[in-house]
């Protein structure tokens, strides 16, 4: 069984999380400048078996697409062209940033560490992936 990679794509930065090979547990992988994500994923997939890309679907509270949706769909198309053998699924990412902040508070991170946007993006991708893994298991 291969890994699943979750992608929290943003205008400037993109958080990336990965599952273990059994697809049970999500862990943060990295945060990258958004323009380097596809090159990173190409390299990663040469070294690891990946079954699926899980791409965060940015929506507003009323389920309408957020302002980032167009960028995410453009990225999705480029990712499909770059790595056509790996499926891409979209998943609602509406509460991942809020949950990331709550997780950092509960983890006792200092205020300065909680303001680290790269960490927030990586945690958001991790929460997105763990939620997906738990839904699939049920």
C-alpha cells in the first residue's frame, strides 16, 4: 500500500502532510513556497509509493468557493499533468486552520511559535489528512 499526501495549497505557501504506508496515521511533512510544490512532489514520488493526493478544497462557511479556489483548481490541473498516474481527491478544508491553532494552544506552544505560518499550513494539511483517513476507515 502506498502513502497518501495531503496538500493545503495557498497563494504563497503550501502545507504538505503524508500518511504512513498503511494509511493509518497522518504526519506533517513540510511547508514549501507554492511555486515549488510540483517539483517537490515529483521528487518525493520517485522515492516513495504514493496512492493518492488529497487536495484541500477551499470553501467559505456557506459552502461557496473561497477566493483561493481558482488557484487550487489551476494547481490541481498542473499536478494531474505532472503526475498523471496518481489520483487526486478534493476534501473540505474549512476548519483546518482553526483546528491547527487549537492544537498548537493545547500543545502548549509559545505565542511566537503559534504565529509561525509555515507550521500552521503543515498542521492544517495534517489535520485534513487525518480526518480523511478516519472517514475512510469507517
